[in-house]
């Protein structure tokens, strides 16, 4: 972030007064004397960023919320802030008028390996839809596990596919 801000600052001030820009930038980059020096700094920063470690896991799938009987149901991406103990697998009910959380339900278990020194990437919803004519939501996670959530009872039931409990 600082590097991007610095590059924008340099580009804007180079056009106005090169010597003023050179004196105003932090000591690391105070030697800006020409556009060639700026290009070298920019190239070095891009190279450093390209060597940064990349996440081995893509971002969780975007699953649209469902509004049913005046309540919005969505995948809970903030479960750790509300007592959750695993990455993914939570459904949250929200009042759409106030954005107040009504309740949170663990739909399925995600085996966490953090104690063994291995980070757990999480397992998130891939598909979520309302079951027609019933007060239920069907959820499929990223590995193909299927679950039905009874919204009245706030109970999740495994239906099929891989699951950490139902092997």
C-alpha cells in the first residue's frame, strides 16, 4: 500500500517540480532524479511483489443470500467474530431491515488442523437455494457435501456427498 501511494505521489509531483518531489519523499527514495530512476524503482517493486507467496486456495465461491419470510439467509463469512470455531460451514439469519444477526447455525463440520501446525483453508458453500414449498434451504459445499437446513427448527441434516462426519 505504501509503495502504491509513493508511486502515485512521485508521478503527480514529477510533473510539477522534480527537485521538490526528491526532497519530500522518504529517505529510501530521496534520490529520484529522473524518470529513469523512477522506472527502476517501479520495476524493483513489481519484481518484489511478484515473488510474494500466493494463496494455495482460491477465494470462496460467491453465494447469493436468500430472502425468505422476511429473513435474509447467507453464508456466514464472519463466524469467528460471533463464536464460530471453524473456517466456513455456517449459515446466518439476518433481519434485512436492521442487518441484525438473528441466529447462526453450523451446517457442517470442517476439520481444523491448526494444532498440528497446518493451516485449515476452510470449506465454504458452493450452492444455496430455497427448497420449493418447504421452509428449508439446501446447501452444497465446495467438496460436494449436500445438506438441508430446516429453518423452523434450525437444524442441518446431511443428505449426501463427502462430509467430515459421514464418511
